[in-house]
C-alpha cells in the first residue's frame, strides 16, 4: 500500500509541474501582428484590424493553455487528496 501511496504522490507532483509549465507558457504568449503582408498604401484601419486579429489569436492560444493548466491542476489536486487519504488509511 505504501508503494501505491508513493506513486499517487509522484503522479500528483508531475501533474502539478505540467500545470505550472502550461501556465508559464500561457503568460509568455506574444502578440505578433503580421504587418509585412499589408500593402504599401496601408490604411490605418487595415493596421488596426491586423493588430486586433493578432490580439485575438494570442488570446485564443493563451486561453487554450490556461484551460489545459486548470485540468492538470484538477488532476494534481485529486491525486494529492487520494494520496492523503491513502496515507491516513494505511497509518491506522
């Protein structure tokens, strides 16, 4: 039973580290407008639309990584709770 408890604890740690990595990656997303594809006689509205598009793409990528990080965190909490429960049950 101690081996199972240990494995649950390790799995919880791994899930937590994966979640932290995803949140870190989400915080480092850069808005990258593709201004080189705009024509030479660019209008201000064209520039603004390209900037809005780039912001929307970065926001989508960030939200995807945040969603995955939240799922990994939930798994880490569930496994951590199971580890705690198993530790309590095996000690009595």
